[in-house]
C-alpha cells in the first residue's frame, strides 16, 4: 500500500455489499445511486467465499469480478469504481484479483467449529453461551487470532475491529462499559496497529439502528491516535441508500478526538483526506 502525502476532498465509500453476497441491490443499482449522491469513488467489497459458512459470502467470485470490471469501464467518466473484497480472517481470499482487501473477523472458532458473531442476535447469544458470558474470555478468543491474522496478512483495511460489541446496546451491555474488557481490547488494538493497515471508522451498525456509535469504540480510537494509525470512513453498506451513512458526523467525531485527516482511495492510491 502506498500512502501519498497530498490531500483531496472526496465523498467515497469502500465497504459496500451487493446482491453478489448479502446486499440488497445489484452492483449497477449501487453505482447509479452513488453517482446520484455525487460520490467521487465507490469500492465494492463482497464477502469473500467462506467454505465453512455459505449463507453470506459470494458463491461466484469470477462473476463478481467481471461485473465490477464492466461497471468500472462503463461509468469511468462519472465515478471511480474499485474492485475490493471483504475477506474473513479465517478464510483469506486470493489477493491478486482485487484492488484492495478489507480484513474482518466475523466468527469465533472453537474446537474447529465456527460460530457467527454478527449475523443475528440469536447467533450471538450462542457465542455468549459458549463462553458463559465472560466478556474478557470472549475478547481474548476474538482478538488474539484476529490480531495474528492482521499482522501476518496486513490487509489494506481492517474491518469493524471490535465487532463483538455489536449488540451491546441491544440487551445486556457486556463490553463497552466494562473496564476489564476495555483494557484487553486496547491491548489488542495497539497490537493490530503494528500492521500499518488502515482501520475503518465503520458506521454500518448505526445505519441498522443497532448502535449509537461507530466501530471502533472511542477509547480504541484514542489508542489508534496515539499509535499514529490511519483511518478510513466506511458505511459497510448493504443498500444503495446508506452508502455514506453518517459520514458528516463521523468526520466531526474524529476531529474532536484529535484526528486531522482520514484516508481515501483516489486514482488507485490511498491518500489523505483532511477532516
Ligand atoms: Zn463484515
Ligand atoms: Zn461488510
């Protein structure tokens, strides 16, 4: 990844799902909405194939690659389109096919079985049972392999770093107000920052009305600021009407924490975009 020194002012999102995985709209519908919303760049990030769970991932990666390439060409006078992928830490994608990789962790792996964290609250409750609702044990089981993957694989962008906190505002809060959990999460985010990968400021769960704040949590953002890590705004959009959801507020939020810029993809390079 090359980080260029200059800044631009762009409306862009690089974490976008479509009907090729679990999104609601076709890629072309998404492109038309992005043009309509005045976006400068749009990156698609279909869920990479996960052999152990076929419910949410892309089953036909080559059709996805061809379609995004077709749209890239068709709309090149109107919007910059990028071909990305969101791979799961437990099932890396074939990197050469893509302009960039988002590396995310969506599962607990216990005794060789994979337990989805974010697909529904019912699934998450199974994860709670698995760990007897021990937040610290869950944090270690989630972050340790995720950080190992991040530092080995160095994805361009780290997806929703603290996804295990997704349902914290829905039922019983276990993580965000828990001092012990926060200590563990801060240790791991600092470890992940050594990768040099960009971290998402992900507004997806706010759009889905599950949370009032983005990933990662504010205390982790302070750690990332101290470590000098770069951020990129992401909507994790599964619909064409939430492509830049909450980005105005997110910019202000980051500024208040002390960030002066985020990164964006521009002419094929990650560049600074002043807040
Ligand atoms: Zn994800
Ligand atoms: Zn996603």
